[in-house]
C-alpha cells in the first residue's frame, strides 16, 4: 500500500490536524534534509507537540481536543500510522560534491542525510520527515491565475477600447511613481551634499527611504542629521583597559631615590635566622626589605 493510499484512509479530524501542522500557522521549525537523493522537509517531535498545545490550534474546528502533552502524543502517533510523516534517523551533513543537485539545493548549509527507521513510534526527541504536502488548492489556483494572465496579455489587441485606455493610464501611473522615487533620491543626495558643506555633518531628507521598513515608515522622519552612531560599550571597555594598564605601570615603577624635600631612601637587606627552630629541621633564612629615610647630608 502506497503512502498516498494510507493518507486517503485517514479520518477527517486527523487529516485536519496534519494540514494544520504542515501549514505555516503552526509555528513548527522546518528543517531540510536529503532522503534518497531528494530534498525533504523534516521536524522534531517537540515542536509538533508545542504546536498542538498552542492557542492557534485551539481555534481550529473539527479537530480533536488536546489539552495535555500525552493527548498530543496520542494524536501524533495516530497521524504517524497513516504515513503523513515518518520517523527518520538524522546523519551528518552531505557534501556538495557527493550530493545530487536536487538534494544539495542552493542553501548555505548542506542538508543532513535522513534514513527511515523501521520502528515507527512518536517520541518528542526524535525527527520526522514529511510525506504530505498539505492542501494544494493554493498551488492550483496560482497556476490557473498565471495561465489567465498570459492569455489576457496575448489577447490585448482584442480588448475593448475602454479597457485598453484604463491599462494605459495604469501603466503611466506606475511609471510616474517610479520616476518620483528616483527624483526624491536625487534631490535628497544633492541636498545632503550642500548641507555637508554649509552645515556639517549634513542633513538627510527621508533618512529611512532605503531602510528595510514599511512603505509609510520610509518617509518618517522627514529629515535627520547625519550623525554616526557611537559605540559606547567599546569605548568604555577601552577606557577601563587603559586605566588598568596605567595602574599596573605605576605599581611596577621603582620608588624614587630622593624626594623634593631633600630626603632620601635606601633599601637594606636583612637576614633573619630562626634561632628557635628545632634542630631536626634545617635553618631557614628569610629575606625582607626594610626602607629607612635618611637625611640628606648637604642640608
């Protein structure tokens, strides 16, 4: 029996749970592996349990009610029995040389090799590969829409004059917006160069214009000084390091031989004998430095 036949025999409520887990709203962290030379999505059991206990799943209709982790494990074990996903063993990374083009893909990290385990049980710490693509109605709808757009473009000469005129106005409006964007970029650059010369460090008009923000946020604020961001933490660390070095250098510096008031200092080495030490132990000699202040003879 093929996997598709097993999935068709699944109860509707379990199929709804599988569709939820396969969708983007579940929050499951999807990983990419290689199974049989092909790329395949897989996940960890913990993330599936967390998804079934989330508020997003509680809002779903016609699904089993799940309130505890044990109930989530039971439902996931039942879904695993209908081959929506299968337990796999994860190996090491596949090198780009040995992997096929379909398995290597274009990601920065090479995928890990996966192997299906004969014993199919659901455990939170195990990994499971998806063999269910979820609802395909969006894919079919997108394909039909692309075909209709292509047909409409090919049949443009047959359009009514009103529709063709509307498309012309729409295209002119889009070109006008693009031209306005380039005009704003050029004007803000010229204004910045002028303000750098007149009032340094310069002023940017629409400083967030090229930032990775929303359309409205790109025009907020209206202007801003071009002040570089200060790295306060690094400066503080450098100052602390410099102060420590200065303290160490001062401590390591030798004591002065004379003072401003004419006094001097010399170091006398004193040898002390431990007379009270027992005879069985060797006599210890300790050295200590004694500093005495000596008056200057020229005073």
